[in-house]
C-alpha cells in the first residue's frame, strides 16, 4: 500500500468521507490508473455522507450504489476517450 492510499484509508476510517473524496479526486488529477478508479468506486459503494445517516437503510444503500455508478461512468468515459480519440 502506498502513502496516498494509506492516507485515504485513514480518512475513511475516521469517517471523513468528503476528505477521502477530495484525496481521490486529487489522485485522479495526477493519474488515471484503473486501480485508482476501482478503489474510488469501491469507496463510493460503501461510504456514507453525514446527510445520509437520517435516511432509511435502503435509501442509504441506493445513494452508495448511485455514487459508485457515477465513478464507473466517469471511468468508462475516460477509457473510451483514450482508446478512440
């Protein structure tokens, strides 16, 4: 595990999901590596926002899945751009 991933894991463990997102975004500005996209999507599939804690559990899960889907869409768009442009 590299230092950046350890820092992201620390922020996630502390419940600082917005900070973890910001770190992922900064990392993706520097690299578009598939492993980073996969890790970010996995993070989004499990991360909860403070605003989401008041929602029923099924709604919380839906929001997590939607966030992960959004990461996949961005990743796929990037792959298509790289390979076909």
